[in-house]
C-alpha cells in the first residue's frame, strides 16, 4: 500500500507502507522531512502533525478526544483536516492516501 507526503517546498514523497504501520513510523523510517515523531507515537509531542488531503479525511477518520487536544498545540497551527500521523495506521482503505507536511 502507498502513502504520499507533500512537502512545503513542493516535493512529493511516495512510500510503500505495510498494513498496520502508522504513517508516522513509515515517514520517520524513511526520513520524510518535517515528520519527527519525537514521542514514538504516544501522542505527547505533535511532531508528527500532517494535514490529510480533504479527499481522504473521511477515510482517515476523526481524531480522538486526546488527539484533538494535542492538535490544538501543533507548532504549525491546526487545519481542518489536521491529524497526528502516529494515530493513522495503514489499511487497505487508506491505500493511496495523500498528506501534507505543514511548514514550520
Ligand atoms: S509521534 Fe508524538 S504525537 Fe505523534
């Protein structure tokens, strides 16, 4: 399955992501710029912030209540389809998902 990260400088990075892998883990393993994942996925850093392409946001689902709170303190500022990418796990339904990495 694939996911694409659009960077603030216009580059796009498309990676193979195994089912069950979080999009933060996939991005940090391959060095996608701007995705840090400092807390390892425990929802305490918000350095995995992405903006889900609106065409994919329904399939990605809404953030949990705790994730909502973390999104309010992201460095780049929250957008309507912002998510913490450590909380999105790849499934067949998300094959092809497109995310933007906010500019800091
Ligand atoms: S990796 Fe820290 S909140 Fe997602």
